[in-house]
C-alpha cells in the first residue's frame, strides 16, 4: 500500500507541473497578442473593416487645332457587377439573357478584377431604359448587380480620324507591371492606341476615392468619405477637322473610282498632310477604318475577331505610319538630287528612251512604262514624264561606280528611318544596299551579292525599297522647306481646367539634307511642271493653286498596281505637303492625284471639284 501511495504522488506532481507550464505558455501568448502585437492586429482589423474604392477620373477631351471636339465624354447607363457574382452561374445565365452578352464574356469581365475587388466591373454600357427598369424591378434576383451612370468616350465625328485618336481599354498585366507602384490598378481604363495612348499621362487625370465600411461578408455597409476625381486635361492636336474629313472622303472616292475602272481589289488607302514649316500633321487618314465606340465598356470577342481576322483589311493598322510600300516614282526626286549632287547626271545630259532599256545587257532588259518610248529626255523631261529610262541610267551609273551615295542620300531625307512622330506604331521602312543584302542572306552566301538590277530598281523606287506615307510626305515637305525635314508632330498644346495652355507642342528638325539651293529650286520647278504638263496635268487642270508634285505607280507581286501621289503647294511659297497611296488602284495620275486635288482644296479653303484623269505612267 505504501508503494502505491508514493507512485500516485509522483504522477500528481508531474501533472501539476504540466498544467502550470501550459498556463505560462498561454499567458505569454496572450501577453504577446495584446501587448506586443496589439496595435498591428488592431490596424489589420480596421483595414478589413474600412476600405477605399478608387473612382476613375473622366479623361480629358481631344480637340482639333481650332478647338473643335474630336473625343469627349458622355454619361452612359451601365450595368455593373461585384466580383462576388462570378461563381453564381444561375445569376450570370439570367443576366446574359437580359443583356444579350454571352455568359463566358460576362465571367471574363467580372474576373478581370484582381487588386481592386470592391470596384464594380462594367458589364454593359448604353443599356436601354427598359433593361434598367427590369433590373430595378427584379433587384432581389440580381444581388451584386447595379446600374450606374458612368462617363464614357464620345466621338462627335464618328469614325473620323480613328487611327490618330485611338481607343481606350482595360490596362494589361504587362503595362500595369511596368507602371510606377500605385499609379494604376487592374480594371483601370487607359489609352491603347493613337493619341489616347501617346498622351495618356495628361488625359487620364487624378483618381478620387470612396472610403467605405464593409461588413463581415465584405459588403459595403456605409460610405464614410468621398473625394471626387480630378478630370484629365484637354489635348489639342494639330489636325484640321475639315482637311481630315476631306482626306478621308477623297480616299473613299478614289477607291470607288478605281473599282469602277476595274481595280476591284482597291480597298485600302492612306493620306498624310503636313505643315511644311512646322511639321505639324494637318490630316492623317487610313482606310479601312474602325469604329472606336466598339471598345467602350470592353470590346466583345466577336468584334475583336472581326477587326483582326485575315481578310478584314486590318482596319486597326494606321497605314500612314505603319504601312510599308514601294514608293515607286515618288522616289525619283531622291535619285535626281543624288545624281546631281554626285555629278552622276546634270541638267543638260540627254537620255534616249525607246521603251526598252538594255544598259545592263541584252539578257537583262528593263522597260519604261511607255513601251513606245519617250524619245530623248533630259533629267527634267524624265521627271515630268516619269520616264524610267532616265533614272535607270542614273541608278546604273551609281552601281558601276560602286557608289552607295544614292542610299546615303535617301537616308539624309529620313527614308529608312523613323521620323520620330509623337504617335505610336511608326515603322522605319527600308533603303536596301549591299550591306543590307549581305546581312539578309547571311546564311546563303550565293545570294549576298548586290546586283546591278537592284541598283536600277532602287532608282525608280521599286525592288526592296520600302517607305511609309508619312516618310514620303516628310520628304516632300523637306524639299519645300529648303532641305530641312521637320519632325512630324501631332500635339499643339495641353489645356488645364480653365482652358489655359500649360504645355506647348515642340517643333524640331528631324533631318537636314546637304542639297544645294539651286538643285532644290530646279527640282521644285520640275515638280511644278509635272502638274502643268506632265503625268498629273489631268488631275490639276484649272486648279487655282500651283502644285509641285510627282505621280507614282508601284508594282507589287501578285497584286494590282498601287497608286501614289506626293506634292507640296503653293509651289512658289509652300505651306502644305502631302502624300497619298491607294492600294491596288492603278495609276498615280488617275487615282491618287485627283484625290490630292480634293485635299488641297480643303486645306486652302476653296470649293472641292472632283475631276477624272487618265494616266498610264508609273
């Protein structure tokens, strides 16, 4: 018995010690929570209860050079949904029927909210009042769904200048990651293209916020404070609304004329008008175009497929600065100036055009667009009649001299390089030379040699040379501006809320070519004669403004010819320069040049007269 009593006493002592240890540990933990981490946990609890919901700022307006609105804001009845509805299949299915939007698309829109879960997602904009009334009457069946009035983009001119203005959309993960911390959150609308993208920092304004109290389920119970957002600033572009409209209308008509002439594939075109002295973009048109309202509230998958599908004509592409074309005979001004500067040709030299040129040998004939031949032509005559043989001889002479001055000269005028315009999407183009060809064929040594035919093709703007309409317009503006090519710019100024100018657009020289004044004056005279007695005379017959220009007709494999015209006016006191290209539309004098006449008419505020012209040149 004495032994059992001793054994029980030991166990009791051990159990008591264990209890004491547990009490000590719990006490220390309680002390830690209440004393050491008390403030931290209190802050977390407060944070869970009080939250801030950002309020997007209305974007600034985009105006033309005279203050006429191009992009504004308007109120829209929108259906919005909290993220909590994303897993409610029955609700989403019902909402899909009410809004006419596929269920998966609704899910995608709701689930795109990540870092701002309390921010309602816009599910549909511009909903009808009948839909609003239905949702209001059946609110109990749609928990987490609401109707709000939100600001959305408005386009007074419809699709006018869509490529320049651009569109907005939800910020991408990549752009969010690249932005400074706190500048954006998921779900923010940002400029995606055009001026909306380029001038995002001034258009977007400053966000406001709504401080709310939420319940244990995360639902808003009380609005504690609301700070309204500060609208973005207005951006004034250099576009002239009237000239822009005339340019787009002229391109539409040019394509219609081309199709009626049998060029049935003519369905894309571009035009650029520049102020010669400042480089300001007065008009920039690209067809086919698109409706920027498709992006309001998030573009549907169906519409996105429509805009990007093969065969759509890629309407989202701004052909003015992203379209690469062989410049054809508009390039002959480069060949002429390079030939004169390097004494490869002169004003008195005569060339014989028999329609067929065999300067490289009988095995390698080249042809003039006029197969019957122009007869004897000087450089000026070759320019006026766009005689290929004159320029074949110049290009071949450069080749024989193993001289790349023609290419170097083209680069002096900005060809093959970015102009630096303050719009996204510009491409550099290409000026081919022996070095480029060797690099292109680095894995095929047998194709690396620069051939005489390539130099000859380059002299008439064919072969591997590629340029954008913006580059060609800048080139002709530079000729008109004494060899100084101004950097194209679309921004005139930024206005604050009082309409005061707070930022002025900057003007800068992009390229400066080493060309003598005499050569420039003589070249301008040749270009004037192109519209008076040459390949563009039909388009500018009785036109009250003197125009110095050049037609071009580009040959593209497996396609109809592309129609070009580039010019500046007035010829003796240049103010505007332009370039036009109409894809698969035939001759430049017949299609692009008459369109240029209409655009110049709008620029100089004279009545638009539509003319028809016949021209077989290239």
